[in-house]
């Protein structure tokens, strides 16, 4: 809940920055719709959580009763926290997307050069499947014929 308090405090500015960055990047229509969906989900969850936090009764004195109140608030805002956990990385991606990795520009790159821009490079081929059990064989060795009874 402590980290979500930071979202409650800084979320509106974070979402405004992400919206501005999304407009600046001017993505293709599908990406734009996807980004808008994620940003709307974040904004809705933030509004709901802020409303709950602002109307939640909190004891004046610290202690077990205050701790219980914070735990209850965390339980009530659990859904909003999961929405931020699920959709928040999209906002971070929008904010940290360099102009040269703009989706429309990436589509125009050839497949031969696109893999150089990924952190891990191209996907390696799958290893050979020697010794993997084959259904219908006696010991999993594909060279053996099926067991006869």
C-alpha cells in the first residue's frame, strides 16, 4: 500500500505526461487505440482509489486501530492496485519510448535490421530433441518400434 500511496499522490501528473508523450509520438491508429485504452483504465482506477482514500475514515491516533484502517483501505483498493500493476507498464513504455523506435517507423525497417534494436538480439533456434520421449514407443526412443503385446 505504501507504493500505491505514491501512485495516488503522483498519478495524475504521471498520466498527463503519458498522454502528452502519446500525442507527441503520433502512433498508428491501432497503437493509439491501445494506448488510450490503457491510459483510460489507469485514470479510472486512479479516480476510484483517490475517492476511496479521501473518504476513508482514519483514526487520529497512530496504533493498532490506524493500522487496521490502512489494511482495510488496502483491501478496498485492491482492484485499483491490480489495474495499475497491469496497465502501468504501458504508460512507462509511452514515456520512455525513443523517437527512433516509433511504431510506424519500426514497421518500415527491414526484418534483417530490426533485430539489432532488441536488447537480446534474434531468438536462437530451438535445441534438437534427442532423447525426448515419443508417444507410442517403449522407452521414448523414436528409433524403436512400438511395444507389441
